C-alpha cells in the first residue's frame, strides 16, 4: 500500500522550509511529506500523484489550476495571507481560533505560531488520528526522579535542570516543573503558546489526540525535553497525585522517555503520591537553623503518615558554597554545580 502524501506549497521559501522542518521534527507523521516552492512544480507533481492533505499559501493557490485541486487533492488547507479576502465573503465562513471555513476548504491565518497551525490541522483534517500510531510504543520502565525540598531558595530547580541536561546526553529525558511561579519564560526570554494546562486538557478530555498535540507542546533545552510550566496555579491545586502519575506514564509512553525529572513544589496536590512512586528522591539541605527545623518537620510528617518508603528513597544533598551558578539555563552542564551533579549520577544512579 502506497504511503499517503502531505504536501506544503509556499512561494516564500524560508517560510515553507521552517514549516516543513517543524512538522518533521515535532509531529513525525507517517505521511510522505513533499515541499514545493513553485506552483508549476506542484502542478507537474499532481499530473502523476494524488495528495491527501495540501497546505498551500493563498498566493500560490490563486496561481494553481483548480482542476488539479478538485481532481487530485483530498483536503486543502489555505495559509491566508490577508485578513480580508476579495468579495467580502467573511460572513459566509465560520471563524474560530484563527481559521475560516469555506465549503470544504479551510483557511488558516498564515502569520501565527507553527504550533497553532499544526494544532488546527490536527483538529480539522480527516485521518490525522492515525498519526501517532507509527511512533508510539509502550514505555514500561520509565524512572521518575523526584527533586523536592521543604527549604526554599536552595538551588532545587538548578539542580533538577542540571541533572536533566546531563542525563539527556545519553538518555531520553523529560523535565516537568510543578512550581506555582516558575519564571521559566522570563529566564529563557520567550513566551509559550501552550503549557502543562493544555497537556492536562487533552489527557482528561481527548486522550486520543494527546499524542498528536504533545510533540508540538514539548520544548527542548540543550537536549533536555520539557513541558512549559502552567501560568495559573489553580490546576496544580485541583489535580490529584493519581492523575499526575497517570499523565507521567502516558507521556513516557508517547515520548518513549527513560527518565522523567519531577521538580516538585508544596503548592501542588498529591505531592506525597508522586514522591512514593519515584525511583529516587533528591532533597537539598542547608546547615542554618531555619533549614534544619523545616527539614525536621518534613521528616516528622512523613513518619506520622507512615511514609517511610519516601525516606528510604531520599538522598540528601548538602551543597558546598558555589562561587557561581550559570544564569543561562542552556549552560547548566558547566561549572561547579554540574561537577557535583555528575558525581551523584555516577555514584547514585549508575552505581559506579
């Protein structure tokens, strides 16, 4: 059986290349992807082949002979380059989230994030529920690594990101931040169109499409995959530990992750449920009296609730005074903290 064809046509070559690269990297579709930057090349191709899905710039569609489209293309998605098209036909179309439908053709605003364009394609095109089937395998041996301390401003997130980036050099690793106010976007100098709340939505309401949307939501820093932390903490309070665990296992299955690093926080529900399922737990300590008092209270609570298994899996880390910790999150594998974390990985995770 011949593989179905997904084609992109845009005379703006740089845009077409970026879109094709994004789809190949993020979606990993089993369709054969073809890229055209000239309409005449697309027409020659259509003389011999049928296209299942055509994503085409509006200016290119105007030059394409429509008999090819009606005869050889099953689904057409037009990258709309102007807000208003000739004829004032907007009232004849249904507008929603950057898309406009006219008969069987869907118009999508061209100048928006590739994540949003792909999301519209996934929601609207027929047959895309088959996309994840080829790349999804059950990942049963994912190891959850918890990083949690009742002591604040103790380099917990720096430690977790450093461990994640070091492990990612040899393994498939995901970093998952549960802080109420992570400041991640500010630290990376970027804004995220999607975050953990979107992952939770698909997990709860439409799990069949989670595998389609997840690759577009996941970001990467120095080889380490991460899901942008949610902007509102309400869902952190409302989501129980059992749901977080199910979500982690589902994400591991989709992404085939070997390790998921959980950067945990008091402001979430189900903290102890997650800690109990972790392969290892790293708790950062300090020597000052307030830190010692907080750690003692935390350990007393574990004992009171008969959570000795959390204590047994916990490795306490007391850092030396580091002269400098990288501010750039992409440089966490360099410096004194990285050397400390590498030693922990060798001795504790790898047993060397």
